[in-house]
C-alpha cells in the first residue's frame, strides 16, 4: 500500500517561466527515457518478483521514490507554463508574422488539453506507452534494462540541464542527475552481488549451454563485403576470452548455411490471385490448380 | 548500401506446422524483445555514430546480420501456418463447440490480413513500434540498452524453445539462442574496451560530477514506512564502495526537502470553472476574480 | 513525496490459479477502464491543480490509494499464473489438437515477456496509453471524467466478478467494487459542493453565454429522414427546462445553414497531379495553369 | 443508412488564413476531445444499444450531427492552410534564421502528407486512436462519458476561441460551443429521465449492494501521512449522506488489511536466472533447486 | 451535412450467434483493411479536395455509403455476441479444463468493455489508428491507395466468407464483396478518366522529369550477390518500354555511388561519453577534446 | 541473408545544416509514406511469398535497396543537425523572446533522445508503426498497395525538394524521386504481366463472381439528398463498361434494403443499468426483468 505527504522530495523553483522548456521537460515525464516509465517498471518488477525477497523490497523502495520524481517534473511543467496563455493571445493577435512564431516551440496541448498543466506524454506530445515497461522475470536481464533506463534518463537530464539557464530548473535537474547516478550504481550492484558477468552470462544462465548451437556462441559474424574499409574486427569483441569467460571470441565470415526458402503453394481459401496458385517449388501452371478450386465451388 | 543472397543464415525447418506456435513466434519478430527492434536499433546507432569509426563499422555488421534473423523467423511463421486455413474451415463448420476453440490460440490476422504469412507485430497482434529503437548517441548508454535487448531476446528464445517439441523449430531457436549469447558478450566487450564501470559511470561521464547534487549520488533512499519487514537495505547497494569507485554507498531515509507545491491561480483564458479562479496560495474569493474576467469581455 | 509499507490494502487470494482469468484481469490493470489510468489521472489532476487547495489534497489521497489497487491486481495476475507454464509445456506436446486449444484464452506475453507476471497492458495485450489520462484543468469537466472512469471501472469489475467462481478473486473484486462505488459518490460530491448543474453547466461556465450562438444552445437537432420510425424526440432532452436551468429544450430539424465548401485551387508546390490544378469554383482548364507551373521552372 | 447534402451545417469562413491555427484546430478533429471521437462514440453506442429504443434513436441523431462537425473543422483547416506552402518556400530560402522559425508552429504533415489539407490526428500530429471510443453497454456509465466528452470538447473550443481573432473562425467556434452546451444538457437529461443519482448510483445499479464489501462503499480513505497540512477531509465527500442516498460518507485512515505478497518460486521453464530459483517465502538456497533443473535436462 | 434513416443498407441476419466470428468481424470494422478506414479516408479526401468538383462530390457519396457498412458490421458483431455471456459463465465454472478453452477465440473486451457490443478495434483488439487515413492531396496517388483499400477489404471479406457457414453472415458478406468490387472499378475509372498511366505516371506528374536523376528513373536495381539463383530480372519490369511510356526498362547492378558517411565529432553538450569525443574522420585522441570541454565548465 | 559495404547508394551532402529540415526529413524515414515502411513491406511480401518464385526474387531485390534509402536519409538527418545544439544553447539564453522561437520547427527529441541523430519516427515525432506494413498474400492487392506507397513517397519527396534550397539535399532527393518513379512503373509492370485489370479485377479474382450479390457489383450508389448540386454521376464510373470488362456501370439511388436493427435485450450478467433490461423490440417494462435478475442472485 502507498502513502504520501504532499511535499516535494526536492525543491522545485522556476525563476522565469518558459513554455518552451515545459515542452522539453515532458520528455522526462512521459518519454521512453522518462520517470513514468522507470516508476512503473520498478513497481511491476517488484510486484512480479518471485524471490529472493530482498530484491522485491529494494525495487519497491526505488519505484516509490520515482513517483516523487514524476511529481517534481509535473510541478516544474506547470510552473513553466504560468502566464503563457495570456502572452500567447497577444502574440497571435499581432500583425507581425514573426511574432506568431513564438507558438513554435510549444506543446499546444499544454493549453488546449491541460489548461497549463503537465501531460502524460513526451516532448512531441506522443502519449506514454505501456510497452516500455520492461519486466522479464529474469533479474539479470531486468537489471541491464534498468541500468540503461537510468543511463538514458541521466543523459536526458544533462541535455535538459544544458538547455536552460534558469537557476531553479538547473538545481532541480542537478538533483535528478545525482539520483540517476545512484540508480545506475544500484542496479549494477545487484549484478555484482549476483556474481558478475561470469555467473550471470549468457542471460538466462539457466538454459544449458549444450542446448544452443555452441559453435556460434562466441563468433563475431561479419556481413561486410568491403572488408578493407572496415575496422569492425579490431575490437575487444573479435578475439580473446569472452566476457563471460566461457569461450574465446573469434571472427566468422557471414555465409548462408540455410536453404533458399520455398513455401508451399497458396491455400485457395485465402483468396490470393488465381495467377499465384502454383507450387512455388516448381512453378507449374497455376491455371489448372486455380481452375479446380473455382469450379469445385 | 545493402545486398542479399536469397538464402537463410541457418536452416529453417518445421516438421509439424502449428499455427499456435506461429503466433508465439511473432513476439520474436515484432515484439519489444524481437528482431525488427534489434535490427533497426543497431543500424540507427551505426548511422548516427559520430566516432570512433570502429564502433560504427561493428554496429553495421551486426545490424545487417539481424535482418537475416527476421527473415528466418518470418519463414518459420509462414511454414507453421501451412495447411491451417483449410483445417480451420472444417473446424468452424463443426457442431461441437469444443472444436471451435481451436481458433483460440491463433492470431486471426495470420489468415485475415496476411493470407498465412508473418506480420510486423507481436504475439498479441500489437504492431511493432518505432519508439522501441534506442540510440541516445551516448555509447555506454546504448551498449547497456543493447545488452538488455539481447538478454530479453535470449530469454524469449529459450521460452519459445521450451514451448515447442518440433525438432526443426528447436534447432532454429538453438541457433538464435547462441547468437544472442555472442551479442551479449559483444556489447559488454565494448564497455570493457571503453574502460569498464570505473571509467564509464555515471553515464554520461562527460557531465561534471561537481554539477550534480553530490550528496545524493550514492545514497540508497528508502521510502518504506514498515522497515522491520523489509530486507531492502541488506544488499550490495546499501554500503561499501560504489560500483563506479567514485563514492560510498549509504542509506538515507526518504524525507521531503521541498515545499508543498502552490501553483498560481488559474489563467481565466484557459476557461477553468469560475469556482476555480482563485489564488491557490490564499484561497481568496474566486467569484470576484471570475466576475472581473467575465464582465471584462 | 510517496511512501509504501509493502503490504496489500486488502487480501489477495487465489484458490485455483487460472491463466485465462489472469488475462481478463489485465483489463483492470492496463485497460482504458483500469487502475493505471485512474491512478495517473487523479495524480496529474492533483499536480496540475491551481486551486482551491482542498481539491488538490483530496485528489492526491485517492490517486495514491489507486497505486495500491494496481498492486493488488498485479499480485492477482501473478498468482493466477502460478503453475501454468509447466502445464502448457505438456499441453503443447500432446497429440490431441483439442489440448493445444488451452493456449487459446491466454495472453502469450504472460509467459514470453513477463515470465508469469503482470503486464502494463489490457486484456488483449494492447499497451497502456498515456492519452487516456484526462486532466483539462477545468474541475467540472474533470469530475465528470472521473465519474465515468469509476463507473466503467465498476462495470468492468462486476463483469470480472461474474466470470470467476474463485472465492479469493470474488472477495478481492467485491472490495474494488465497493471502492468504485465510493469514488463515484466522491466525484459527484465535488460537483454538488460546487453548486450542481445549475452553477456548473454549461462547462466551462466561465465562457460568456452571450458569446456562443445562443439559438442552438438548447436545441435537439434531428438528422433523421425517417421520423415516423424514430422515438428520438420523446425524451426529457426534447422539451421542458434544460438541465442547467438556463434555457428551454426544443426540437430543431437538421438543415444546412452553411455553404457548399469551395477551397482554392491546388497550390502547385504541393505537387498534386497536373489535372487537379484548376480553380475548384469554376472548373476552368487546369492544363493551362499546370503548364505555366511546369514551364516556369 | 446515411445520407448527405454536401453543404455545411453552419458557415465556415476564414478571413485570414493561419497555418498555425490550422494546427491547433486539429485537436478538435482528431484529438481525444475531438469530433471524430464523439461522432464514433455516439454511433457505436447507438449500434450496440439493446434498448430502450428511444435512446438508440437519439444517439443516432446526434452521432450523425457530429459527422457534420468534423466536416466543418476539416474545411476550416483546409481554408487556414491556403497560401501557406508558397510562403513557406520563401521563408525557408531566407538567410535570416529568425524567418525560418515561422515553420515552428505548423504541423509539417499538413504540407508533407496532406498537401494543405486536414489530417485524422491531433494538434501534435498524434493519430486518432480507436481506444477513445467509449461504449460500455451501461447507459449511465456511457452518459457520464458523454457529458465529459462534451465538457472537454467545449473547454477546448473556448480555448481555441481565445486563441484567434479571425471573425470567421470565432463565429464557427461560437456555434460549436453552443452545440456542446446542448449536448451536455442532453446527456444529463437522459440521466435525469432514468431517475437521477439516487436510482443510477452506484453504477452499475444492477449489481447487488450486498455482494460488495459494504463497509468500504462510503468511506473516504486517506493515504496522507501529513494530515495537519491537508484539507482533504473538509469537503462534501467526507461526511453527510452519500450522493446516491444509500449511505453516510465517513473518513477511514488508510491501512493495509492484506498480507505482504509472497509469490511461489520461479518456474524453471521461464528461464529466470538460476540465482532466483528459490522459494520466496523462506529464501532457501536457490542453487540446489536450480542445479536440479539444469542437471535434469 | 449528414442524415440517416435508422435502417440497414442491406439485411443483417445471424442464424447462429458465434462470438468467435464476432471477433473475426472486428477486422472489417476497425482493422487496417476495415470500414472505418475507408469511410474516413474517402470523407477526408472529399473535404480536402481542391478540384475538380466532381471528384469531391463522388468521394462524398461513397464515403457516406461506407458509414452504412460500419453500421452493418457493428450490428453483425452485436448479433453474434447474443447469448454468449451466460454461456461463458457456465463454461468458466466447469471443472473440465478443455471447456475453459472456449474463451480462446473471443475478444475479451466484447464482454469486459462493451457488454456484448462492437468495438472500434481490429480482430486482435488493437484500436483503430488515424494514421491509416490516406489523403495526400494528389488524386492519382489517392486513387491507388483507394484501389488497394478496396482490394484488401475484398480479400478480407472473402476470407471471412470462407470462415463461416452462417447463411445470414454469408449473405451480408456477399453484398459487401460486391460493393468492394464496384469500388475497385470506381477508383480505377477515375484513373482512366484522368488519362491512364501514360498521363498519370510518374506520380506526381507535376514534377518536371528533368529535375530527377533521370538515369535511374527506369532502372531495375539488383542487390543480389547470388544472381544465378534469382529470377528477378526475367519479368516485365526488366526490359521493354516502361508502363508510363516515357522510358525503357533496364537492369542496373547495385553499386554504391556515394561515400562512406563521416559525421562530425560529437557535440559535447549532447553528453555522449568522453571516449566518443573525437573527430570521426581521423580518430584523433578524444581525451584532449573531452578534457577541454569538462575543464571549460 | 544480407550484406553491406558501408557506403551510400548515392552521395549525401548537406551544404548548410538545417535542423528544421532534419525534422521534415523524418517523414521520409519513419512516416507512413517513408522508407522503413516500404523496406519492411517489400521484404515481408517476399518472405511470405508462395509463388511464382520470380516475384519473391524481385521483391527481395527492391526491399534490400530500400534499406540503403533509410541509410541515406538517416545520414542526411545527422548532417543537418550538426552544429545545432550549441546554437540552441545560445538561443535559449537570449533575452529576446523571438530568438527562442527558433526551437519551434525542431524535433526536440533529435537533441534530447538521439544526441543529434535520426529517429525511427515521422516529422511530428510519432513513432513508426508496424501496422503500416501491408502484405495480404494477394499479389494484385499488394501491388496496388506498393504503387500507392511509391506514389505517396514520391509526392513527399517532391514536397521536400520544394522546401529546401540546399544543393546537396536537392540532389539526394532528385535521386530518390527517380527511384520512386521506377518503382511505380515496376509494380504496375507486375500487374500488366499478370494480365491487367481484365484478368486481375475484381481482386481477389479467385472468388467466384456468382457468389457475390452481383446486382451491386457495378452500381455507383448515391447517398446525396441534394442531387441538383452534385456532379458525382457525371464521371467515367457512372456509365459505360466497367474497368474489369465484366459489367456495365450504372447508377443506383441509395436506399435501405435492410431492417431497422433490433438487438436482443441486455444480458443481465453484463451489468447494464437495471433500467435498460428490457426487450428492445417491444419496450416492455424493464423493472420486472431486472428485479428477477437481482432477486435471483
């Protein structure tokens, strides 16, 4: 069960409202790198957790913290929008076409749909999408998803930080940037506690190695037909022991081991064109086959 | 530029077509863990790459390999659907309501929209979505995204492996499972080559540490009000050196440092209700303010 | 800021796990009538609230309660999925085609994507969508949205109640049904406190009545050309005082007051076909105009 | 069956074309508050109606009227776009970076995809989504949905009215604002005719009250741990008779009645990590259990 | 403006309700090949039409007819769902797991969300999406889109026809199949009236041929590196006069004419990793550059 | 299987980077008319092809070419974004509100999410959607879809061509415009090779004409009630031989042949309101029926 105290985790102050920055902040609320995503992602991972218990407990702590981050950002959006409607009215009424351009960098739904408030969408107005909530039930896979979520979230926050000179906004972002640093460390700490790459990889580590096509489990496959211009085989991934310590990296030139696909002829009840009704393998006359089908009805 | 040879990277064989398994395979084509996603993700990361060149080259190699994986899975879907339309017709005509149930586990669009072919959607028929293509321009963030993509992809493939007894399908999946193992190692090899967590973290490492609110960069913040039942502070993330080696993990009890938000009163031109038109800070009579607005028009 | 205690608001018990019911429950989590929607809807309405303060406070209370409802339902899904993977493996291996049908009523992503856990999607696997979060900034409009959200949520819960005989599930749903009853009353209580329809309508009540085309503000417009078969003008909406007490309902036969639209001729730079490049009003030869454009380049 | 006469329900005139206003108008066509939504919503409610017949008849009347509103708005968009492509070409060619900004407030797809015509999307270019069509089959639930749809639609129209000084556009919007006023009254008239809140609530009123957990059907549950700063319990919803007249509002402090969830251990065939394969309830060694699974294959 | 008469364009009769067929019918309502799509597509094309007037008039006729087709199919869905809820309740209560499977082929939202009515979504429950509405403003492009829409719509209808033995449903589909035949002819008649391929192609025909890279306007480019197995150059498209009569088809082997892309080094303010901050062209030490950036702050 | 050479099919050069044009180019990458769509559409059509083999071979050639077009456009976006972040920082810091407007025409996610790179979304930031991939399995239907895809793609490219004066961008677009011309001819060549409209129509031509309601297969149905103002019956589609040569076009006035729909009364377990529980056909008292249901529980 959940509780609240009505206060912000960290102060949110906007010295000079800027509806364009409000639009940018939406990416951190409802974008794929945003706080609704990490909030629901950690909560669902907790709720679906089947042990050990301490990971569930920990995910619940941080998932709950993230609600407070959505709250901070929604407040920041609302504060950045203050006063902007009236200004817009005047701008739209102006004769100068340049003045109208001020509408440009805004999210029109901040006025039209929300009456100067935050939305559950990204910086282009694309709604938050539940498909972004990752929880596979495999803790190593999920921790890597979480590291990325926090990494892309922190990258986003530093970009927002660069794009504002408002001291209040910079201060709020500096806090969120710090929390994202901690959370990156936190999810990697889980991976370390679980034994690190040597134990965790390949994910899932519960699938017997012998059941995969082992020959291809440590090969860097090239698909380039212009190898003299490519540096792709000069990296750590092309030779030496694999990261999981269970194989040796090697290079394998891409080449087909499989057949040219030959599907069975079209099923007449799916109503392809008559001209298609032929056996793909030998291209025999489709007219006979199709005629049979049509006259058979 | 891209080329093809019309053959499959690895043999695809279906011993006993199963339209229900065709539906499950769609998750590996058009799902969030699927091959369209990793294919486009690696290609976009390559195309957007601003150096060093060898990472672009390498991403292009593997992005191109993934097209062949979509090809294999689409072929597998088409083969699993062979013969299923006619059978369905008979089943639907049967009097026995149980027989009708056979339709249950199928994707109806395999017949209705694709005429017994693969779709660009997931196992529930939800279309592939471009928002899943991650490429932040920060290589460490992207590599963690890629590790997760391959981890969840391999988890998915092992689950599909468990759900079929078709030897051909098991063989194809055993190959894809091996490739996903390599690719996990591959992306982690990039991270190792770049210096590992001590150099890479916190991502982005180009943001000066002094500019974040440092006090909170290594604190595990608890939000539980029932601490006696929680194991959340017993893990690696709660004490000891941080993973990036730049701080010490510590525990901090969650508490608000910020204010209770107080937004300015509603802007009359956004047409809230008259009753709302009051200064939120002091709740003074909204009627006066609203009356001014209405009569002022 | 937000907190949690790790316990469920009300007991969740599943006496006989049923993966098909898990699929149905998803509608109450990630569907348009579901708990993620009401949770985020009330929280965004609170965070965007510009007074009076007591409505913000109240929305925050109930928005926070709804997180606990998502938690209960996610737990119910996870419990209903227990044991279902192993069973499925056996079923898929069976020779009997009828047995395969058991997969029918399941969400395949419960296994494939979530490893027997809940998803942020509806009962068809369609992801939660942020566009469902309604918060216009007009409290009367929002309260009616909330009444409907709780009404459709309660309708959904009663349908789920009808579709299960599991005593644990029935008990959980009986609790949620009661909460939805309260919340319907709660949002209507706000509307009553604000003065009821006579004060609130038409929403927004801050737009001067004189500025609308008053003649049409209380007319039921018919569009039927088969009036003898229609009962549409026999209701409360066709005569008598309007609900807001500001007019008299009347019936008005639908008829065009506007012109037949005539847009200007195609702009050549939009590259319509040459044949379209004519003035729509007089259909003069498009060839001349198009020729001018082409030769002018 | 449906018919048309090719004329507009009300005159649509644009005195000074403004492509930025065309973008804003899209919200009223393809947005969640827009006319495609109400049009299809009322038509689907009519088509799915199972009596009494007069409500079906009435929904059909108004659903048909709404097609004419889409028509008016699409015409308004097309008129606002006239002349804008040529102007844009000149602007883009200008050296002054400020001039380029004029592109800002436009929907680029108005030119790129529609050749200066309307789109089936909202003011951010997000496509109309069928999930917004609400028709539960419960008439009271649907009428509240409809009241909200018209309320948010009228709020939107008044905001658009504020954002333009074009007399033609103001006149068109003044007509739509009036129709939305009528439709709000209309849906509330249905609710009154059905008996009002005392009969309708709680929706659905066909579920026996005794089957819900009655104790919680009239309680305002608080989740705040900072009660001294909250006004949430001072409203109409916290005491006195409930709106449906079937209970007394009361205040109940939020507290968990349920257990801490404990899911069964991970199913090995879902391929979590080996380290997770433990009984969540007692945290016994996962290694033994995982080893059994792996070696058992 | 639009009108209705409350009757169906063609009789809709369901002899034996079948909730599984109701699910399949949804594809013809809210699917990409469905009637909502063609209805709105033709209406938007009409509303956006800038001449000649007769095409606008004609599109309006057929767009209006399509509303009646949605109406027929929605009615068909509702009729197919009759009686299915009660049956389901009994099935769910049965002990036999096979019986539960009957839920399989159903759309759960037909009960849960619509109370046994039609939805604005496809046969997998994916909502209708406004991005499917095509209207480019170029009449030839749009007519080909319309031909395809009717072709895929008729293919869908014939598949539905194959999948039912219900005489009422077969009769309704036989009518829709006939209308789709007419509409294919109708859109092609427009293309013929406009002069056929020789006049219309390449679309848009208002772009001066000399402004394109003419050398590539009639070349079939091969990308195969396995030409001996390919029949791709044996078709009509590889030699002879082009369809538009303006060139000769020829075969051209795919080969890059462009450079290997070399983007500029990363912009430090986008916060890539420090290790990336190098000039992609010469791979000079990124550390110096990154150091400058960091210390410069 | 697929290969690459790391070079561009045609040179991509940007003489003067323009982030606003980068935004417009996104429509050609991830829009409904864009290259990801045609690439995946042709590849899926090839992979699902069931003969004759030469069409599969040919689709694979062109599908592979289209990957190179995505590559060119993604490179063009990245080049157009170079230098734009730094500029933006300065603009945002400027005091002049007009300067801030420069942000207007940009896709904020180009900076926030991609670090100055291309995205898999359209010019409004709406993500690519897999539902746009058309492959019905009927080759004639698919070829018409492909003709439209290339026609709308070429229309889009010519509009982009009009909107830039950058010589490099104009050159790249002139190449893509030529390829789209070829591809239109190519798909129409398939239709000609298959026998043209007389053989192909009505699509699918494998459905026996006698099974449709033949009377309506060549009738232009009018729905206008204002015939004197309409030119809709003056076109090629209203008289003369049909395009497929199998009938004569004729005009038929729209009129209902079907009944007024009368659905059965509400199923009580779907929990409509009690007041609805009546037989729609005779409107008998719903109270008795509802009472039975309630008391029967």
